[in-house]
C-alpha cells in the first residue's frame, strides 16, 4: 500500500477546499463585485499585497472586480506636510480650492497607482482611473458650505464594461467631475455605492476597520434586511461612522445592487472568505431575508 506523503496530504486538503468552493466559484462566474478599499484597510505593504492577491484571484475565477479606494489618512498627512488647515462641518471636511488639488494629487496619484502596482505585481492587469475619466462620475456640489465636495449625479459605466471585456481590473479614485469643469472630492463609500448601482453589481463590499454591523449587545449580526438596518439606525443601535456606511448600503440596494457586505478589510482574505465560503465574513445586507 502506497504511503501518503506530506505533499499528497497538502494536495488532498487543497482539492477538498476547491471542491467546497466550487459552487461559489460557479455562482460568481461573470458577476460584478465592487470593493471599497479604505485608507485604514490598506495599511501596511503586507496588507496591500494580500488584498491585491485576492483581487487577482477573483478575476482569475471569472469575477469582474472593481476597486474604489479611499485614502483619508494619506490626505491628512499630505495636508499637514503642506501646512494646509482643514475645517470640518458636521464631521465632513470642507474642501476649498487648495485642498481639492491635494486630494486629487494624493488619491488619483499616489494611492491609486500604489494599488494598481500591487495588483499588477500579483499577476493581474489593473488600470487606474478617477471619476473624471470618460465622464465616469459627474457630480453636483453636495453643499456650498463644504466647498468642492460632490455627490454623484450621473454615472456612465461604459468604460468599466470595456475594461471587463479585456480582463482588466479598474481601480477608481473617488474624484468626480462637475458640470462646469469643477473637480469634486467624493466620499469613497458614496462613490462605490453609486458605481455599484450603475453596474447592477451582484455585491458591494465595504471594507472597513470593524468586523461588521453590531447589535445592541455589541455582537456582529451576519445577515440583515434593509428594514432591520433602518430600524437599527432609528433606535440608535447603529451609531457614528456606521450610519453613513449602512445608508450607502441602503441606497445601493434600492438602486439595483443585489447585496452589500460590511466587513473588516484588515482580516486576511476577507473578500475571498465572503464570496467563496459558506460562513462569509462581516454583515450582509439584502432587501429581504
């Protein structure tokens, strides 16, 4: 009788894992998944490499991933270096002409190209864009008091669909174009939600620095309906920074996204666990249970 080697054992374990994942791989073949990659989640070089590897694998198994990124910590650092003071209204940064130039430089330049390079370094084919490219994201001014902060008004995803056909992964900086030639800073979650809705995405993954939506006892709730989210916002269970994330989820689902997941982007292989395992990761929000 042939003795099983360590290599044989590894192969068997891998085969079992692939067999278990097969139904999920088939389910997401050709699906569009929009991933919001946050400034805190991108953290270290190791975290960036791990994220890039996951995105490349998603593309290799037939998923069409779209990465929309933030970069708040990097923007803050650059503004501090340039000694540009930021004012805030109700927790939102006032973006004057000087600030929006820095925001665009950091997001469309340094941060965007770092992600593109990481994906390409893992064997993928990524292209960096901002919402200004090919009129992808036309914005209206959110409020005069906030300056050059925009709210997506018209999304034209045609350029993204063209990239899908060429097996190319779009990496999008949340910078929008105004109707009169302005440049607008757009909240990354808001941009990701609007783009996901325009694409009728199967999933919108909002990577953050918490494990998901928590109930009144502080436990993560793995599955939620849109009505449950509304109730939790109203009764104060959902508070602080989770409110805009869940509101983004509600808007995205209302406008055509099949489901939204809020999950911890710092966890290893978070996106793959969500898509290709039975238990998933984080909190999934759907119209109905």
